[in-house]
């Protein structure tokens, strides 16, 4: 794909290239039975206490929701440091 895009004069940013490389890595192969993989992952989340099952519904725990909000806050932060402050 990189060769095709290169022929068109279009390049992928390094981050996207890395993501594409990782997507093709055999370590991330999920197999063909996606429902089975999903059930296994949900069982692991239940064991770890990230989610709970109540009344046939799966709910996120407060700790899991706080973790997600924390991660979102990391993505929303902008760099406020100036070059002069970093040079100290």
C-alpha cells in the first residue's frame, strides 16, 4: 500500500504507518471466530472488575469510567510549555 501511495505522491504519516504495520502483526491476529474472541475478552474484563453484569446487561464500573475519562483528558491536553521554559 505504501508503494501505491508513494506512486501517487502521497505518503502516510509515521504514526499511521506504524498502526498499519501493527495491524498486520501476527500477534494481533484475532482469528476467524470474532464472537468467541469477544466473549473471552468480556470474561477477562468481568474478572478484572472493569465491568459488571446486572439484569442481563453489562455495565461499566465507576473505576472503569474514571479511567476512560482520565485517558480522554490526556488526549485533550495541549502543550503549554514554551521553548524558553524548556531551555532552563
